[in-house]
């Protein structure tokens, strides 16, 4: 992973996909209008080297992101945040309702189905010392800070954050309103992780967050509706390729469907390394819908 290149998917927004298959997640190196760069999300714990190498290649040796912003605290999005923040000497920001999860410990009131079905039973089998070591490895309390309640985003004066709770209590998305670019985290995805076939094949469908890792399904559905109401032009998800054609229409269609329903994604893009995008991204070819009624744009 260390040799990966961050790809520009919208002006100043560079995507890095970390991991493979169902475990793959996206991180974003984002430049502001004044030239400041921040990292949005930080992949898995083992992603630090790949992210650092991509940042060096993009920014040059000796220049590092000014901050790390998290959409939420889950191991596939915040895993490398601690190592990177300590190495770069920068803070990590998350919503105030998310900061309580920064210690890496299991909190029953914030648990998700996967915690109850698998993670906690496995953790309970570990010796106390080993369990404490696992929890300590995910602890970012020394570097995490709460986001400003005003919606301002550190290091990105031309962006704002939008609360999108449900997948986790303090989940947020990051919006550049000037051109409608939205980094959605796991509030909305472009890969279908709510079916075995979709998870294994990487089938591209606009969808809500994975049910088994979602804290509150009803709140997550409301957040899908909130994302749709923003009418973004470019969707940069936590999992799956970016969506740049018919984005708002597809999101409104998803919001009208039951919880975590998915729609076949057309207009996702395969960005080329090192290429700037002067405006709205264009797909090199629309994906073929799985069935006629699943078309989204």
C-alpha cells in the first residue's frame, strides 16, 4: 500500500483507497483555497505508511497536512489517525458526540450489531492484559479534539461539516458548498455492503451505511435524507468510487426508499493519478444497471 498515489477526484480533493475488497476504505487529502491541506479519515491502523507516503508525494517532503478530520471513529476510518497525528505533530478532530469513543473501549450504549454478535464475545475471551493492549492501540484521546459547534472546519475555511448521525452517534460529512463536493464517510456509500453478493463482489450501488456496523438505523435513514437535501454534485464516500453524474437525483431516490436500500450507481468515476479535474467529473462510461428499476440517473 505504501506505493499508492492519491487521485484528484475534484479540484483540490485527492482520494486514497486503503485496503482491498470488502475491507477497502477511502481517505482524502484536501487542499483549501489558501493552500492548507488536511486529511479526512485515516483508514485502518496499518494504513499510516501509505497515507504518509501519499501526503509526501502530493505536498512534497517536509510539508504535512495541518490536521486530521474524522467523519467518525471506527477502525477502518480512524485506525491510523493516532500514529499519523503523533508523527506529524497535528491534532485530530471529530464531532463532540464522537470524541467519547476515542479511548478505543467498548461502550454498550454506543454499540452496533457487530459489536454485540462478534467483537465483544471475542474480546471477552482474551486475557485481561491482552485486551487492555488491544484497547490501548486504538486510543487517540491524547490527540483528538472536538469540532467547533459552529460547523467550521479546521484548516478548510471554504468547507463546513454537516452532522449525519446514525452510523455512529457523532458521524459527520464534510461539504464544500461552493461546488457541491461532499465527503460523506459512511452516511452514504457507493458500494453495496448490505448484501453478501455486494460485499464480496464490490457491486456499485448507492446505499446507506452497513447495517451490521450501524448504531441507530432510524437516525441513519434520516441522515441519508439530510445528505440528499444538500443536493451535492460530487459524492466522495467512505467506501466505493466517487459519484459525479446525477448525484443529487440518485440521493433523493435513495432517501425515498426504506432503510439502507441501495440503487445501482452510474456515473462513478475512475480518476487518473495526477490529473486535475477542471469542473464536474465525468465518467468514462456509465455502469450497466443490474436491473432496469435500479437505475439512478
